[in-house]
């Protein structure tokens, strides 16, 4: 089993086990700078602009490894004491970031998480969402891709977006219960 790639902790108390001991927070901190540099490189290669709002949105999502809603994101990247960035501008930036594979949208939470690894358009991505802390682990595997492809093929269905959201309890929360 591959290790999870991203984690979130809305209302998640890492202090019980130590934030530094949380593998998910550590993985996020280690890979965030690399993921931001990759986004800049990919945009340049594709002839796309990583506009200031897009870059700020991506940086803000990488700054915190929890899912963030569009309005919260607007609050985070708007200038202090200035006008709040219009929601339509935030949604346009998020649409671009999702289309390019830099960010994932969690439909069940109507929130966004930064992608640390850059998945291909045909890759199946699973999000393991902790019902206790709101944490999100992201993973993919060839076996999952094959299973989803078999299901779609058996129904003569052509997927355009392949995301699986699984709700349960993360390792951190289960350990905190004991």
C-alpha cells in the first residue's frame, strides 16, 4: 500500500501526538515548495500564465494542508485592510488550478486541496476523508485505476473525471482514541 500523499486537519489536534510527528503534515511541508515550482514550470511549458491571483491561491492552499473553501481562500489571499478579492476571481483561479492538476476539488466538502504530486488526467485519485478531524489523505494506484476502468468499461461509460471520496477515520484519530 502506498503512503498517503496529502492530509488535512480542520479541527485536528496534532498536539496530542505532536505536529512534528504527524506524517501527513511533514509530507506536506516537505513537498509544498517542490509542488509550487512544478506548477510554475508546467505553466511555462504549456504557455499558460500563473497570474498573481492563481499563484497566491496555490500558495495559500499549500500553506495549510487542510481543505479550504473558496470564500475562506478569498479571505486568506485578499490584501490586509483592503478589498476582498471577488468570489468570481477566486473561482476562476481555482478552475484553472484544478484543470492543470495543481489542485483537487472535494465535491462532498465543496473545498479544495493542493496536489503535491501532479496526477495525470487519466489517473484515478482517491481521497480518504476523516469524519473525526476532517483530514484528507490522497492516494492513487495502478490497481485502483484498473478496477475503476473495468467498472466503467462494463457499463460502456467513458469517465471524464475519476475521483473517489471515502469517509472514515484516519490513523491519527484512531490512535488518539486509545
